[in-house]
C-alpha cells in the first residue's frame, strides 16, 4: 500500500463488508433528452483500484454518463451502483464515495482558496475537528500549500484546476471521476495536472475522461470507448491494438519505383495492407500491416532480391489514437469485451 493513502480508503479496502464489491456497476443505463437518446442501454463495471480511461468523440455521451454516475442527472432507465450503493435509491451514501471534477469546474472566484475549501468541506459534512487537517492534506496533494490566501479569480487556469481537484478530495472519496481535467490548459499546465493525476491514481479508483489520449495511454490500464451513446470497446490499449488493428505495423524506407515496390510488398506472405508516403530524393516510406507478429526479415529479403536500397526498417507500436479513430469511424467492427 503506497504511503499517504487516506485512512478512509484503507478502511474501505480492509472492510470485509466491501470485499469483492465493485466500485462502479452500471446496468442497462439509458438517458433520453426530448426523445433523443444520449446514452443507449450501456452496461459496464469498474473494480476497486482500477484506473479507467473513458473516451469518446464530442456528443458521444461521456459527460451525460458521468453526470448520471455522480447523481447529477437521473437516468431514463437502468441502474447504477457506487461501492454497492444505488445512486437512485441511496444517493447520499453513493456520493460519499465519489469525488467529481466536472469539465468546467465551478468555483467561487471571489473567494480565497482556504475560504472556498472550508466552505466546501462544510457542504460535504467533513467533521469540524478534521477540516484543518483535510485542508492541509488536499493542498499538499494538489500543490496548493502556498496558495491558501490567494483569491481564486487571480489564479491561472492550471491552479484553478488544482483547486477543483482539491475540492473533489476533501471528503476522502474512494472514487475520483474527472471530466476533461486538462481542458484549456497550456502544455506546461497539462504536464503539471497530469503528474498530479498520476499521484492521485496511486490512492483512488479513477475514471478519467480526456481528449489527450497519450495521458490515458500512460496512466490507464483499461479504456472504455463510447460512441453514439453505446459502449463500443472495453479493454486494455494493448489488447485493443491486437484485436482491432492487427499484430504488426512495419515501416520501411525504400529507394525505387514506389508502385513497383508496393506491388512487390503486397505479394509477401502475411502482408494485409501496404500504404505509401513519398519522401525526398526518390525515397518512399512504406507502412505494412500484417497479421503476422513480425515479417521484417521477409520484407528485407524481398527488397534485396529486387536490388532496391533500404535505409530503415522498424516495427511501430499502435497508439491509442489509432485505436480510437478506427473504432469511432467504424473502420473495423470490434466485439465489446465486458
């Protein structure tokens, strides 16, 4: 167990009552707005301690789903349980387990940081004797130790995001739901908030929605992808890569007639698709899709036998962006894994 884990979370993990209880359990969740289906009969589960990336294009239903998870929206149909508590029938108990940071984090910008966090601690029913300790802890976690006297409206957007994160942590939640926590930040601010989220992930179950896909790839063990209101994929990025985009993508820089080279590469056993990008001085870059784990030696032998020049041959890994684009554009049908 990492040092500094909140006492409440330790009690939760060690409590026999919660052993085996999922952190999130969603069944047949649907939300309609004036006849338009925003979320369409989705089901998924998140275990204790998981770090999940929740992805989807704009309008796919991500934010609507997260608002239902946190109790801000009531579903049209379906059920949600947070740590065994039904969000609809026992909302206060469920919310005690949740720290939520919405995309546009609402803050009272005329208040000072300490003043705001004390106010929020009262709303969240943090015991009065613990408020000072909790304020110190969350400010330390979020890099706000020297900001207590600062007026929120005078802070940079990156620091306002930190105040929102500190707010979400005040009541020591088991589950953090973060909706676009780096939206609108500059590269330095994104790096700061990303590092902070990485530290939070050591202590909490985390559901993270973001358009910065490398963040998800680095931090998340599993991704949920929602498109047009439906969950279209649920798996680790590595597994999605193999299931959706094949086992290998080989890149080769070759000098010669591009059309002839492409035709020759297509004849190699195991090659599925060959894509060509022209380079300088007659060179071309060929990207070869293959269901075979590694066909670099076959490509090398083909190039040598034809007398072409080869200056680079390497295997590229698939990015989460490749996976996301392929799924949401419908390039390949993918069976959803629960």
